[in-house]
C-alpha cells in the first residue's frame, strides 16, 4: 500500500512539473505586435551606414517627450505577426543584420524571435532603453537610457554600445553616469535630439573634443531620406 501511494505521489509530481514546463514554453511569445518592418541602412551609432532589416515592435512605457515614433507606444494598435512570418520576410532580402527596436522591445519576450533569426544565420541587434529585463540572444546590444524611466542595473554592463540622446546640457552628466557602469569595451556615442540638432550638435562636438572616449552619432537616415 505504501509503495502504491509513493508511486501515485511521484506520478503526480511528474505531471505537475511537466505541466509547468508546458506552461513556460507557452509563455514564450510566438507572435509580436509590429508597428513596421523594413530593409534600409542603419542610421545611428556604431553600425551606421550598414544594411539592416528593422523590426519595430509596438509598446513603450518610457514616455520620452521628444520621441519621434509615439505611434509605437500602444501595443494594442499594431497587428501581431508570427515570428516565422517575420523571419521569412527578412530572408526575402539580402540582410545579414536584423535590428529589433521600438517602442521598447524588451516589454516583450524576445527569446523565440532571436532564436529563429539566429538559426537562419542572421545577426540580432537590439536598441533598448534597458527599462525592462533582458530577453533573447543578442549579437549587439545598443543601450540608450532615458531619464523618463531609468535602465535596470543588470543590463548596463551587457551593452556593446551606449548611445545617449542629448536634449540639453545636463545630459552630458547623465551620459557619464552610465558610461562609468558599462564594460571597458563598450562603444560610447552622443547623439543630438533631432529637433534641437542645430543648437545641440556644436555642444556635442566641443564635448567630444574634450572627452575623446565619446563619438558622434547622427541620424543619417533622416539626412538621406530613408526609413
């Protein structure tokens, strides 16, 4: 009788564990809200000028007042596309790099998406504020922290690139605060906020001349009129 009870108990535990594994797998997003996706040139940061396929996900709770894609904020406004269909769209192009951006892409579990893209031989890059936990497997992490919702401490050392959007003079101190937390190999970029570029760019130039560990990032896609 004791043996039978133990057997039943073990079976119950096994069934519970199996159920939890199935539930965990089902939580991995198999479709994602996509505002837009397109093949173009990367216009910012370390990889500027390189061909890349962009997937812009819907959903953002950071709330930058100067955001140029506020239509991305509400994830419910955008259709959910299957990961498989996104991969097939990318593979119709010669793209070698896929940039996942937003919105704030880390509001979603990106494990499934990056797994599919990397299995297809594609490099996965992300542009994130770091305000949500990291998910997915990345070949390049561009961290662009925002004052409106600071990044989680754990993501900062993972950044391959730190890109600070400069809106006013106080953003230089903000930039140095996070630069001090990055890895020694992290690339450092200062980028003028687009609507204030005429005013801010000369300040950035002088700052970089005085602090040569930083580099200038310009939104070249806006100058050459590509997405």
